[in-house]
């Protein structure tokens, strides 16, 4: 097995971020973000979304989040949490 450090409550978190194109706000674009984060508060995702609001031109439309405990060798599980933030 690898040398991954597993810390309680961390989840492999994936967020689909829909945002408006700066030059064409009627068009939505999709961005996928993925990282280890702590459910259910998702501090890393919140940090990223704050950065997005502050630094990027595309206005956020919606965020769809799925999270799953770390997948271990030989085990595959479906995401058991799906939330919409924003």
C-alpha cells in the first residue's frame, strides 16, 4: 500500500463550479475542482471560492459538491454526499 496519510473526516471532494463568462454573462462555463477537504464545512473549497470571488472575473453561478472517504486499494465506493453551495 502507498504512503498516503489518512486523517479522520477528510474526504476526496469534487466540486463542479458553474460561472458566467466575463464577456458573455448569459453563457455558463463549467470548472471542476478536486482536493482533500473536511466534510461538511469544506474549508479548502470555501477558501478557493473566496479566492475566485476576489481574483477572477467570471461571476460564480452555482457549485455542486460531492465527497467520498478516501478510496483504498481494492475498494470502490460511490459518493455518499452531494450538496449545492452558493
